[in-house]
């Protein structure tokens, strides 16, 4: 007794603003959806890759795999 229980994984909420260094301004609503294109562009910028050097036909699956996401075979 006396040992605090850790929260279950289902109870944890992903806070992208605090974990990735994204700053929200007062006018931005966290409930506002962000287009996938902007998310991928941010991932590329954060990886150090220049958007101008990337081909127009971007493989979003490849980007997600580079970020560690695994897809079923």
C-alpha cells in the first residue's frame, strides 16, 4: 500500500504541443484539425530535410516509417 499506481496507457493523452516543442498561440484552438500535409511538412522540417529538395511525389508512408511508425504486412 503506499505505492502509487501508474496511470493506465489508455488514460494518457498525447499532447503534441508540449512533446514536440510546438507553441500554440492564444488564437489557436487545440480542437482545430490540422491538415495532414502540414503535419508531414512539419515532420520533414524537424528531420532537417528541406522541402525544396524533396520530390513533389512524397511518399507519406515512407515518412511515417522513418518516424518509427510500423505498418502491418
